[in-house]
């Protein structure tokens, strides 16, 4: 039985250029920490084909282990990664982050996440976990000051509101918000 692939998309218009945002956007360890994800560590020291890594973390007593392909980096405009999970309720994830310069200045940033469930637990928990993820992003956004961002609170979540780089407009689309998922099976 195939399980659905959930697609989540966050979009922001940011006042800073892609070049200025890149050091913050590309710091995936900081993003994970700021959004409440546990620390990631190597599962072993094996050398794999094409620089793949075996990584893991544990959350709420669930061990999550995966093989991570090398990141695709196109500085300062995009990065992406594909992970295949060995343990946990998820079969695979793909992340793609794109920064497009705006003709009026600033950057249009789009963060995509595709998550394929491995089992029924994944089907039921992925939308819930993404809800917590969005809340973690929101708490980062509202807890950081931003000299370049708007004073309005944006909808959706991001960890991009580090000091001086805050969003001035954002919107988030995801299965848990709309009560449905996009199934790209």
C-alpha cells in the first residue's frame, strides 16, 4: 500500500537581498535548532557512495534515522536535499529552498517540503508534527527583533526572522492548515 506524499510550502517576501540572507538561510543546523528540532548526529562513521551520510535524531522517544544525499547548493539562490529514512514513520523527505531577487528590491523566498509517509503512523502524525514545526517557526519569528522587518505579524512560519532579516509579508500553505494534503503519488 502506498502512502500519501504531503507537500508544505511557505512563502515570504523579505527586504534583504539573497546575498545578505544566504548565510542565515543556508545555516540548516541553526534553522533546526531554532524551530525546535533535536540535534542531528551521525549514525555511524561509514564512508558512503557519493558523499551520502547516515544521520539520526530522537524525539519523543522515537528514533529517526536516514540516509542523506549531498545538499545541492546554488549560492545564493537555492538549496535542496533528499533524505531516505530507515527508522521512524517517514519514508522520505525532500526540501527545496529558493531565493528569488525581487525587481523592487528584497527577496521572494519559497521553502518547499515534501514528506512521504512510511506507514499509518506517518500518515496520522506528519500533519501534526508539521503543525508543531510551524509553531516553532512562529515562536522564532516573534521572539526576534528585526530592524528591516515589518511590525505586522506574518502568517505562516519561518526561522528567517533573525535579527535584521525579518519578513515583511508571508503566507504558508500546508495540509494541516487546509485540512487536506496534496498527494503527488
